[in-house]
C-alpha cells in the first residue's frame, strides 16, 4: 500500500510539473467571457465529484474578464480547489468569489473560511514544492499555486493572498490588458 500510494503521489507530481511546463510555453489567447459562470461551473463539478460535501458559496454574478479562458480555468480550478480542500475541516464551509478594489486596482478574489495559513510564510506560497500544511492534513503536490502565479504573470497580472490560521484565506488576482508571453 505504501508503494502504491507513493507511486500515485509521484504520478500526480509529474502530471503537475508537466502542466507547469506546458503553461510556460502556452500562448495567451485573450477573449471576453463571464468568469462568474466559469466559477459556478467549476464549483458544480467539484460538488458532483464529492456530493456529500456541502459548501455555502457566494459568487458575484455577471463578472467579465478579458483573458485566455483556458488558462483562467487552470487558475480558478487551483484556487477554488484549494478553497474546497482547505475548508474540509471547517464546521460551516464557505467559498466566495467576487471583485473588489485593492491598492487602487480592480481585482478578482477567491475567499474561504478554512484552514488559512500564517502570513509569516506567505513568501513561500507561490514557489514550487512549498507547502504550508502537512501532507497528512491536506493532499497536494505543492505545484498548484506556482502554476497559478505563472498563468497570472503570462497575463501581465498580479496575485497576492491574505490569511489567518484557522480563519481562512483570500487570494486576489488580476489580468493586465497587456500580454506577457
């Protein structure tokens, strides 16, 4: 069983590293789309995959983005997947998606009320293989947020996070109107 579990973890890690590599070479193809609809669709899929897990979700409707929808889906899948995962030990799990102002710019955000993290370690968040939680507490390869940052950077945008241990995390991100390939 240990060998089989280690093989599965290694396979997941290799898959994630290949995705990170592909994203580095991907061309950004911008178009306008309803990002709120994409968020709802991804959360619907997560619920379908795990119907017994009930999460309260608040999604600001009608938000539009001008970015590469395929790459944005990767960003949202990682951010929402983390919110889903890190709220599993919360009594009344909640995930919020919306838009706000941060330092004078309009940004999207994904917020949860889950495990959170200590901001003293925030610099490690977007580095490959860096994890702020024990693998025995929460599964993962440590590649997801590095992938998210790479996609955001390819769009000329920014990503940041705020959190408190056991009080959740909020990830803020934007896409510039200038493409950085």
